[in-house]
């Protein structure tokens, strides 16, 4: 299985955590970049909540990815 296929099969929360780490950001630094709190980032990465609307867009901008690449197809 190619690396891209493996990444694609991950949950959106794992993708956020992995990409954040690849950019060398801790949760607080990522939260600052996205415009939210460290607590929200932790909640997203554990799957206790999911980002909505502008948070999704800010996450994608910060991680240089599309919403489809991170969150999958729109519902």
C-alpha cells in the first residue's frame, strides 16, 4: 500500500494530528495558527468534537490541504 493510500484511509482526526506534527507544531501553536484554543485542538484530535465551518477552512489552510483531503467527501 502506498503512503498516500495509507494516509487517505486514516480518520480526519489522525490526519490533523499527523500533519500538525509534520509542520512541527504543538497543539497550542496549531491552535494559534487556526484561531482557536489548545483545548479545541485536543478535542478534535481525540474525536470528542469535530470542527465546523470556518474552523475546517482554517485547519486546511494551516495544513496546506483541501477539505476533501482531510475530511473526505462532503456530506
